[in-house]
């Protein structure tokens, strides 16, 4: 993924959510709708989240130091993990609390038409952000499903924005349904039910993000396709086979590769060095993310 592509999706989501958060809060002040309040907090959390994603992208570009010799690429994973926690605490927990409170103590809505207009406009803005993220994701998604992309992507920002926008769109539908049913039935308890549904939805999305970002933060290796390509490029010439290999993403665009290679016997030092250099060059050409490559030569003891 190009840095500009990911940034474009984040900025689009940031702008949309900032405007929506203000509009929803104004709508809450006019209507007293718990769904509108929950959605206001949701959009405020999303706006903060996009700011954190941009911060993570910036800090990850810092140069390596003696204390951090592999650089700061995992800053993007850390801030994405913080985003998931914020979505759960500020979004899900607050909405569930507010929804349960409104179900237990329902209050009639005032000026529900204001809420409906704001929610419809918000759906349009969130839709723009969502389709922007989808367009940027298609450039790197390949043939995998959308769920597979979220599970397998080593780039955290686009899956985060995609899930956030999906939750935002569904949350707006739930809020619209809650306000609409409250007005049609004259029973404001529906507004509280809509708020609870928003909280449950955000909780599910947050848990998915927490699990995925935790896995990236701990350290994930190359994808199956990348690993097969790396092994294929390492093998050939004086390299008889790969004895063992370990990989790990140090950041979304920086893959560490460490492997022990079985070389054909009776090579002199110059030939060994040339074989290692050739194998390394082939891997870099095939898998550009393989930035750090450490190869250990050994004898092919199966033929010795």
C-alpha cells in the first residue's frame, strides 16, 4: 500500500467524522435522543482514532537508533491497537450504558425530524468515507475476500478505517430506526433499544480489531504466498534447499527474513558469498517488503 493511499482514506474519514460529530451533538441537544448522543460520542471517538492513525504513520518514519535498531515501524500497530481500545471504551461501553439507562427511564423525543435529517446527511458523509477506504483497499487486496483482507493485511490503517466506517454506517441505520420507531409508536423506549444495538455493534467491531492489532503488535510473519515466494527465490544455483526460515513484519512495509541455506559442497569463500548475494537479490526483487535479510550458509548434509 502506498503511504498516500492509506493517508487519503484516513483523512477522508477524519473530515467526515469531525463534521458528523458536531452535527450529531447539535441534533442531540435539540432532540434529547440517546441514539443521537451515542452516535455523537461514536463519531468523536472515530475522529480521535483517525488522528491517532495519522500520528502512528508519522512516528513510524523515525530513523532507527541504537536502542531501537530495527526502527519504529510497529508504532503503526501500537496506535491502531489504541484505536481499537478507544472504540470499545468510548464507543461501545458508553452506548450500552446510555441505551440501558434510556430503556429503564424512557423520555419522549423533541424535534425528531431534526435527528432524522442529520442522520440521513451523516449516512451520506460516512458512505463517502467508506467507499474511499474501499477504493484504496482494492489496490492491495488482491483476490482475497474482504474478511480475508482484514485478517491477513499487515497494513493496519485500512482495515481499521473499513471496520470503523462499516460500524458507523450500521450504527446510523440503528439510530435512524430507533428515532423513527419512537416517533411512529409514541414509545421512546425504541430510542434506547437502538442505542443498545449501536453499543453491541461497536463492541463486536472493537473486539475484532483488538484481536487483529494485538497479533500484529506481537509480531506476524510473512503471508503464506510471500513465504512460498521467498523460499522459491532462495532456492536455485548453489543453494540446494532452505534448511529453515523465520520471518517477521517489523512494520507494514518492512519484513525481516532470516534463513539457513544448504549450499552445494566444495564451494570456496567467494562462491559462497556470491550465492548468498544472489539469493538475497532475488528475494528483494520478488518481495519488495523484505527489507532486512540475514542468510546463513551451511552444507547440504543430505548430499554429503
